[in-house]
């Protein structure tokens, strides 16, 4: 959940610059205070930037649960034939889906057990259900 950000200590801006920040949840918003920033001019350099945490701080996941960044760049197969590579994980409102791209086309795959038969994080591969997808 988005509000879990208050549980982390070490943050990086754009994956590089380490910052000390504190977060507060007010109403339905999450507010951030970067300790080195004391005026609006200093704050502008952080506007629109991505804030990251160390992966080692993330909780371990149960089987059949994945961090989306682990799925990106996975090879996608139908049976034994590679059909593309996962380029992104998106959400269109009704659920998450994978953007799988090969040289010819893009395949949008709902992220569920019906469409994805198996995911092997260590081998960086996933297998699509051949009942839904043609080779």
C-alpha cells in the first residue's frame, strides 16, 4: 500500500542521491519532508522526481506474489516458444496486466492465474496459458 512508505528509513532520489525524509499521512494524502530542504526554492529541485528505497528493506513475499520490477524484462513463453519480453506492468482500473513485446506485436496479458500458468523468478521466465494465446 502507498501508506507503507512511512515504515522505511533510507530513501534515494532518482535512485542516486540519498536523502533523509519523513512522511506523514494526512487525510488521503501523503506528505514528505526532506530534511535538507528548508525553502520552496530548494524544494523545486525535487519536484517530479522519483523516490526509491533499498530493495533489501522490502518485506519477503509469499509464493505466487511478486514485486512488479521483478517481472519486467522476463522472457514470456507459450509452451516452449518465446513470444516476447515483459516491458511493463500496468493497471487499467479493473486489474493489473503485463505489456509483453516482441519484434512484431504487443500482447497485453491480464495478471492472473488464468492467463499466466507459471512464473519462475530465478530463471526470469513466465509461461502464458496456450488456451488464451496462439504461437
